[in-house]
């Protein structure tokens, strides 16, 4: 009888139209459109000076945005079970690209960091994709080894060892911010999957201590980590970027100076259209604009967690962990970027998801939203199949 119920449920899924989640689509579209507007505003001066066209960065953000939407659509057509089935293979792919990018002559060095691979005329930041593939494997591990994860330290030690290897490769680039996001996201998934709180806290403290030692033993990292505490002590050298960002926030006041009227983007604030886009937004749109963007990110995180809970209730545990990891990742990276621009966190090379100019980040984030939409569809299908009786009727 159970086989008959399953067969009828599968047929019901096949007949069901694709269930798009309007909430996720709406929030994602709003953030992407705000990003297009702010990238245009923040980059017009530098694009006109260096490339002869004020819309140079807008054109590329627009093109890669639609490529990302195309990838997202493709991902929505792939069953989530494929990500779980090939999780180990994808894990090795993620670790491999992190290793390859460190090879001189293959990895591209920009601003002192070797994080990019050259793909024809463009470059791709491999850590963006690698983090997704590693977290994907962690989600699958939580399903396969749930009993072991709940019972022993060894159960949580195995995925932490994998994350540790990836973290070493990321720190070698160096990419301190991506390392922190990967570590915290992995721990969050493991904790929700059943890892004991004392083990999670122990690993969190250990990881924090290791990162602290690495920072204290490197003059470069220590300087970047501490300059945010007193940026005005050296406003024309080490504290220049942060002081210019703080000036932008101060000028924005409540309603901002008006879209396109930022002064700090006029060759004062470095990386105005990438890592420090939020500062230009604060200057032009003010506190109202800042709260609006924060509200959109909070809504996206809330929706990811809501879909995760829906998947867990439907018995789709892998999908639940995957949706959870997206919510934690996007929320954490957005919070770190905003914190850096406001001077409450040390400077990190992390973009603001969906808003900052960054081809790799935009492609990966949009594709991951496609995964979230696919999870929502499968949850709806599972709910539809659950009400099919053996006779084909509904309860």
C-alpha cells in the first residue's frame, strides 16, 4: 500500500505546476534593482575617468545579473537530490579550485590577494562558489550521520576538519572574511542538525582563538583588524577608507543628500561601488535608505529560515539544512559588510550580496536563490503528495 501511495504522490508532483515563491522573488528582485541603481550612482565618476563611459560598471553588472538569473532558472529545474547525491564530488571540486587558485601563474593576484581565476576576458573569485559547495556537503553529512552527530564529538569533528582544510586554503589567499563566514555558517548548520551545544561552543571558541593568533602574528592582519578602532589617528593613510566612509554616513543624515549627489564617491572613497557601496547609499538615501535595505535583508533571511522550517516539517531534512545555510550566509555576509562600512567591524573584503559590484558574488548569490526557490517548490510538491490517498482522493 505504501508503494501505491508513493507512486500516486510522485504522479501528483509531476502534474503540479511549478510553485514559484513570490516572496523570495520579490525580495531578491528588490535588492537586485537597488543594487543596479546604487552601482550606477557610485561608479559613474570613476567609470567615466578610467573607461570613458559613466555606465561601464552598470553595463557589466546588468549583463552578469541576467546571466545569474539564467543560472538561477537552470538551478530551479534541477532536483535538490542531485546536490545531495553528488555532494562529495562537489566538495572535492570546491577544495580543488581553492588549491588551484594559489598556484602562481594560474591564480590572478589583485590588490595583494590571489583569489581569482582567469576565465577568458573575465575573472572569477573561486571562494564564492567553493563556500557553497563545502556547505552543501556539510548539509548532506548532517542527514547521513545525524545519529553520530548528536552523540559524539567525533561526529562534529569530521565536518569541522573539512571546513578547517578549506579555511586554511582561504587564509592562504588571503581571505579572512570568507573564512569567518564559512566557519560560522557550517557551525550553525551542525548545531541545528543536532550537534550538542557544548561541542559547538568549544569549536567556536577554538576557531576564534586560532583566528586571533593568526591575526596577532601577522602585522598586516593586525593592522587591518585594529585600525577601525581609531581610524582618525591616521586619516590619510591606514584609516583613510574608513574615515571617508564615516563622513559619507554623517553627510547622509535622515533622508540623504539625494540620489546621485554623493561627494564621497568622487574619488574620495576607495572601492565605492564594491565593498563600500553601503556608505554611498547611506550618503545619498540617508537613514531611511539604510533601514530600507536592512529590512530587505532581514526579510530575505526570514524567508530562507521559513522555507527551512517548512522543509523540515515536510520531512525534507537536507533541503531544510540547505535553506538554513543560505539564510545564515547571506545574513552574516550582509551584516559584516554593513558593519565594516559603519566602523563597528574590522575591514574585510566582503561584498554586500546582490548590491555591490562583483561578478562572482552576484552570479553565485542569484544561483543560490534559485536553489531556495527549488526547495520551496519541492516542499509544496511534498505537501501536495502527502494528501493523496491510496484511492487517489484527497483527505
